[in-house]
C-alpha cells in the first residue's frame, strides 16, 4: 500500500522514522522517552509513526535525551512546522548537512523495500568492492561512494527490520564493465558473486528484466527506491537520491512510482532472476576479466 492524499505528510513520516530510529539506537524504552517529552506513550507512538509531529518543546526534550546536536533539532523542527517543497505535503527535499544519516535512519525503519535499477545495483545490496569502484563512473546519482564521503547504509545482509526485499535489475547491469580498457572486471565479478549469495540465501527476491528498450517506464538512471514504513496504514515513501540531497515523495508522485514499479515487476516475472542466472553472469565476468 502506498500513500494517498489522506495519508500523513511525507515530512512527518520521515521525521517519525528518524525519531523511532534514534530511540531504538539509544536503547530507550517508549515509557522513558514519553516521560522525557512530557507526553504519553500514545502521543509518542503518533509522533514516531508520522501521524502527527511533536511540539517543539517535546522535540527538544527528545533530542536532549538522545544526545543529538542542535543542528539535527533544527532540521526536524523545520519538518514539524513547514509544509514542504513547493508548498506540497507530499515532497520533502533534504539538503542540510547530515542528510545521509537521516536517509539511513529511514531505510532502517522500513519493513519492506522495493528497488529497481537500470544503471547500477541499488545501494542497499552493493558489495564493498563494487561500491569502491563506482566513483570511477562519476555519476551524479551515485553519491557518497568515496571514503571521505561515504555514509553507513543498511544492506540486505546487515541489521534492519525488512520483512520483504523486492529487487528488479535491468539485465544491462549484469554486463556493464567498469574499466574495459584496463581489463578491470573484478569489481563487477565481486558484485555478481555477492548477488548470488543474496539470492541463494533468500535474503531478497532478485529478478532481472530485459533491457530498457523492452519497457516504457520513466524511472531515470539510478535507483527507484520505495520504503514501506511499519506504522498504519503502512505508507510507502519513495526516495530519489542525488549527489548532495535526497527527496522523499508520497501522494500522487508516490502512486506514480508504485505503478511504475508494479509494471516493471510484471515484466520481470516473465524473466525470473534466478541465482543460476546470476551465477552464470559472475562466472562469465570473472572469466572475461582473467582473459584480458
């Protein structure tokens, strides 16, 4: 289920996900957090589920309890009071310092992940060696990949609360080399081996769709990422990442993204991305790399 016009504004959903993540990371019970905020546990649940934003003073108390800097309070307080990008409640642009950590918190809070990529493997399932080499491609949609700019993100093999992980890969992702002239296919081979482990371990439903010419869905280059949050009515926040910011979407644009993903999913089901197919691609890439 995705968000509609009657669902909470996306800024409240992302704010709530961050509050819930901070409380969990600090090992604070709901009773303790509610008491610190001078509120009841029911109110705390409404804040963390994105149904309503906390009052400014309550937010201040929570930031103090979680030992967070004033800069984070300023960002979250702005989300609690402003309407959103272009005066719409269904788009939230985050360009402030620390946006990567806030994105990671939202990702960790999700219970279901939908991801499509026609350029590289989605960030949530990249191997470290593959990620280290992506900077060579110098793409604006692949942020935070160099050591000095990287931020911690959950992956399907790491700690998270995801119950469902649906990944659709464009077939071209499996064959795109990094540095053919230098014969460096090791990063791609490493990534394919990583995907084999993910598929065989049933950590995610990975499927492959034939090349982009076979479908007419405008998702651009990079990830189409949908994060379904645990709060009723299980809203989905769609994420668009650029080199210096992240945009969260729901409402009409969220519905469009869901429709696009479902269309891709129907096409992908005709070409299941079995672990065997991934294994064959990994072996072929390793062989080609050795021959260069």
